[in-house]
């Protein structure tokens, strides 16, 4: 199969929509990351998403719409969802809703709910309008890889696997949407994103964060949302997060880099701009300013992909406070590292201190 990389002109968007109506796949930009879309009501088309990505079938997908009216007959809209839709749609918020039998099981991994989102990106919205069907779309990358924030990232993973990529330029947010579960007494964030806990609480009152956001699912626990179960967002090299007091972290990262390099591994560090000079001998990769977590979010996946291009075997990363958009950053970094963390103080005392 030849994969076409096209600018999102009206003609090309119409071609892409025709492919979706015909049961085929199209990659397209959203404000968060690039999505790999198929007709959400065509079970065979949705199965093709899983095949193209190498995605496990128990990992549910998000259904994208261009108008809340599209939900009629597909879901039951929870009462609290109305205010959220008015406040945050279109935008990077996904809401779990009870589904009807019209939504195929393959979209939801057999769950009784479906994740629904109304994206704000103009190309995504134009494609959804032209397609005239809801579109199931995970990120347009091979399963487990860093999510794509440019069309070039998509082509790297999907060339020859899908017929078309619409190139809408770099994504603005850079991390996938917030996923919110309204089924309990207290709303619960299953995956953090650009719509933060604080933003939700201004509208809803108290909001919980699922424990699996910052640690693996418990044995036997069901993945209720995309991005909960598997190692995600990961480069080929091994990532370790380094926590602790600022100066301890810098000293520990230097020691870890030196040890890895002496062992013959190609190593680097992910650090904040303020620390690149202090770590200049450790192949530093700039995560952005520690005072601007949104910059880290925007550039994270591109940075992780560059590590593969540079052939890095071992990566040591600084961490952010898990609050605001920093919670979303730490969720993605944590999953990329399989939640492998060392305490800087333990490294400095020659104790690996894995937690």
C-alpha cells in the first residue's frame, strides 16, 4: 500500500472522508496529537485500526464527533456531561458515556461505555463534517511508541500501512486529551491532559484522579480508558525517572550517565532548560522551562522520538510536580518509563533505590 501525505485542502479532505466512508483509515491532525481514524460504526474498519497499529484489542478507542447531535441513538449523555460539553467542547476533553448497541464492541473493548470527544482542530472538524459519521481514532503511531505530533511522525510509523495522512502541521497541545469518568459519585480522571483537574473542579467541584495515572493498573483491573494498561509513549531506549531535591537530582543524573557510558551504553539525560548547562557533558535534551509545564507537554513526544533517531540506549529524566498540566506530563513519562523511578539521594549513597 502506498501512503499519500497530503495538505488538508478541501479536495483532499473530501478524498479522506470518502476513504473513511469506504471503511478505510486516514491519519489526521487534532489539537492534541495525530489520530488514526475509521468509521466508528463499521466494526471491520475499526479492526483495521488495531491491525495497522499492532494495538491490543482490550485497549478501547475514542469516538470523535463534529456535533453533539451525532450522539443521538449512540449514547446516553450523563447529566453532568452537559455542562462539561458546553464548557470544554470542542477541545481536549474526552467523556465516558453509556453506549447503545449501535457502537460496536471493538470500539469499546466490550465495555458498556464509550469515550467521546469533539476536537477543536479545524482539519479534524472539517474531516468529521465531510465524513458524516463518528470516527474512532487512537493516536496514529505504532502501539507503544511515542504519540505523533507531526505528520512526519505518522509517516515514520504508518508508511505503507494506511492510504492517507492529512498534514495539518504540528499539534498545539502535544499530549492526548483528558479522559473523564462520570459514573461514580465523584468524577474521576482516567487520563490527564490539557483540561486539568483544577479546570474541571471549577465546574464540577471535587474531582478524583485514578491511581493508575501515576502507577500501573492493579492485577486484574480493567482498563476503562485508552492509555491505562500498557507501556506507552516509549522510545526504544530504557527511561528511568530521577526524583528528589534539585541539586541531588543533577548530581545523581551525572553519576548515572557516567556509569552507563562507562558500561558502553549510549546514554543521555532529559532535563529542564535551566539545567542543560549543568548537565552539558551528559548529552542533555531540553524538556523546556521548568516554569512552563505546557512547553514540556508540547515538545515531549517529539523529544522522545529524537532519542530513537540518535540511537539512545539509556535515558535519565527529571520530573515535574504532578499538578496541573504537569500531571499529564508525568503520566506520559511514567508510562514511557514503565514507572521505573530512582531517588537521587539513593543514587548518591550508592543504593539504586528503585521504587
